[in-house]
C-alpha cells in the first residue's frame, strides 16, 4: 500500500486510484486441487482478498478517488493487463525486497511489471 504522502499527490492532481489485489491461484492451490476444482478459484481465496481490500480502502483519504478491484492470475501479467485495460498513467507498487538468490530463483513481480508495462512504474520499499 502506498504511503499517505503518495496518495496525497494523487489527490492534488485529481488522479483516480485503482487499488488492485491479485489472487495468484497457482501459489495457493496444489496440482490435485486444480484438477479437482476444474480451474475454479476457491471461494475462500476471493473472500480473503475482498476483506483485505476493504481494509485497505479504509486507509485511503476521502479526497482521493479510488476504486477496489480483485483479479486472479499471475500477479505481474495481471497488473500489466489491468493497467493497460484501464489506460493507467502510472503504476505504484511495493517491493518485497527479495535478495539476489530469491530474485534469480523466483523472479520479481515488480521487475516484470517494470519491463512490460505500457506506463511508468513507481516502486516503493
């Protein structure tokens, strides 16, 4: 979640904020469950995402126009796709701070988004 100073900047410029939560189905469900559920995302994952998103929305100042959105899929690909679909001017996202080994082994969502986004990406630690 961006700091309030970053949100204030959005309010000053009249920007609209999309607060996106991406549920990574593959990271939470075993191969057996994927086959047995025919690819449907378990309701518990979506419910948890909506609850967390509702909590985050309460932290956004009232003078910032914001709308919540839950999407499912690969986080990097989904963030890039949603930004393109909504014709976003800027993506603001946090970084997990993976070390060199983790970044090499697993990649980085922020790196993927930075390389593939149609618009600038602001990364915050």
